[in-house]
């Protein structure tokens, strides 16, 4: 389903990315920009947990939702890292390592799906905890 509640929350996470990025172009003091962007990021990141929980709870899981969820996560993480890089708040090597890891995991999942072992790299609670720690 393209428009069930969990999928709409995932789409909202993608749509919110320009809002988070746009905050840094507002004519506000740096402390207010940081706080506003951080609060938006945390709220948007919480929808990652919520959409998965709702999909399972409401029995609205779908192949499209399973595809879109990690894509939205990667967009959010990459956009945030690029802004932090532009503001000189993260080292380029750190950003490259995190983004490279995201790409490598996506490629691994694609390859495992092609050889019929997709369950071997399914997202588990440890993966969600890793994502939450990265976002922090």
C-alpha cells in the first residue's frame, strides 16, 4: 500500500528533510538554529520507530514500505551529515565512513536478496539501536 498511515509517516520523514536543512538558513542566533534543528531531527527520527510499530500493529506492512523506510533513513542521515559538514561540525572522513557504511549495507541487502538470503540481513532491534545512536 502506498498510502497507509505507516507509509505516510515514512513519506513525512522524507518531506521534513528540507525543513531541517532550511532551519540553518534562517536569520536566527546559532543557539536557536541548533535547538530548532535538533528538535525537528529528533521528532522526525522518532517517526522511524513509530511507522514500523504501526505497520506491525495495524498489520499494514508492505514491500513498498519495507523499501521506503531505509531509503528515508539514509536521506535523513546523509542530509544531516552534509549540513554538519558544511558547518564544519563533523570531519569529512567521519561523514564518508557513515555514508559509505549506509551504501555498503544497502548493497549487501540487495545482493543477499538476489541470492535468496534476504532474511540473513533483515533489520533487527540491534540495527534500530545502532541507528538511534548514530542519530544522537
